[in-house]
C-alpha cells in the first residue's frame, strides 16, 4: 500500500526546498513506523520532480526517486552534525535526520555512532536500527558500516530475540545471493555462528545445517573465496568442539551420513577432511583455472596429513590438462591451470617433510 500523498502540497512547496525536504523525511519516517515488515529499499530512476511525493511504498518495499536524493541527503547530513552537540535536547530531530541520511548513504560511520549513543542512552529503540540496517543493506549488500552497526546491535540485544540466529542467517543468504563474492556477508555469517556458540553453546544441528548451505553454495560459486573461507571456518569449529561431539555421537551419526557406530570424533573429523579432498579433486579436474580450489585444498592438507598420494593427484591434473589443452587454449586458461599446478607442487616441496 502506498503512503498518503498530497500532490497539491508538493506543488506549493516546490519553491521552498527546506519544506520539501522536511516533507520527504516525514514521509520516509511515517512509512518506516507504519510498516515494520519492510523488506527492501531502493532508488527509483525518476530524474525529474513531479506533482507528487517522491517516496513510494508498495508491498513492504520502500523507494525514493533519484531526483531528490542529493538535496535530501545533504540537508540531513548537515543538520545531523549541527544537532550532534545538542543531542540530549534534540534527540528526536537528530534521530530522524541520521535515519534519513543513512538510508540514502549508509557508508558514514559517524552517523551510525551517533545512533549508537542514542541507543545506549535510551533515546532510541534498538528495533528501529535493526530495520534501518536491513533496508540499507537491501540497497547496498556490501556495506561494511551497516553490517558493523548490526553486529553491535546484536551484541546489545540478541538474547531478547530467540529467533535472532535464523533472522541473521536469512539476511546473509539474501546479501550473498544479491552480490557474489560478498566478503562482508560471509564475515557476518561467521560472526553470527560464533555468537550463537557463545550464547547457546556449540550446536551440531546448526553446524550441519550451515555445512550443507556451504556445500550447495561452493558447488555453484567455485571462485568465491569468501564462501570457501566460511567452509574452512566450519571445519575448524568442528575440530575445536570434538569433546562436545564425543558426548553427542548419536546426533552426529544422524546428521552425517555413512558414519560407522565405532567412529570416534577425531576419526569423524578426518573422514570429513578426506571427503572434502575428494570433492575438491573432482572440482579441480572438472573446472580449470579456479585458484580458490587450490587454496582450499592446501587448507585441507594442512588440517589433516599431507599424503604422498598428492603427487599422484598432480599427475592426474597434468594428464587432464593435456587431454583438455585444446579446449583450455580456446578459453584462454591453458597456461593458468599449469601455473596453479606448479605453484601447488612448490608448496608441497616446502611443507611436505
């Protein structure tokens, strides 16, 4: 449902930019209060002012026409800094100006810090900033400042929401799918998992779920360093919690397939590494010139035991490369794969005793 508009009022205020900007800010503020289920915010490519509000609200989606962004942002930005020294008296105006400014440009750390101060001093409801960061990230999925502020919010209030882990993981799904190789989204996912362990203890169910999510993602995004790094993080977490897993081996057997009843946690971890090595080998042999796969393989080898069979794997890579040399040359990756093979061979000579 769209926000209430008064076209004649906008027409009358066309020659008064300050009134127009205040009205736009009020429209944004009213919609965010009226619809706490807002999902997305975006800029609408309308470059000329019309006789209506530039703020659009349809089906839990918020938009603003591009023609007014610069003037509204500068108006909010300047007023935020003017009012900051008077924040105890002017907290209501300061809150609305910083909110509008950050919605339009979420990269300003100082404005997020002003809002932190308002939250800490109980002048601002923390839920307002959960919504604000969600909307800002829907428009800028790689915005570090918004994610950093959201992590701070979680540290203040995550215990009050029993479903916060699911909410944050769902947010991470959206951010990583909107923009590939999104380091900040995967780092936030790692933070969420770590916070869940701190608050609730290690959970095999959560770990197995995230391991499956990671498996699906990395299969379709072979060069996403951040996605593979998260998978490495999950394997590290499994290793660090072997004592817990030993006490819950029945759960581990249900969550992980083909686990013999006599398997110890350490054996289970090594089995996971071996499975990962086999998957990694299949991917490297099937898809040329993905350096990320080689880095991940080195992690697996270091986490387990570097085997002399690795030399056999390199021979298979060379043979596969020769058989596919014509196709590789046509795609421009002929020399790249051989360079990765040689780098890996040198790495083995340095680390293999």
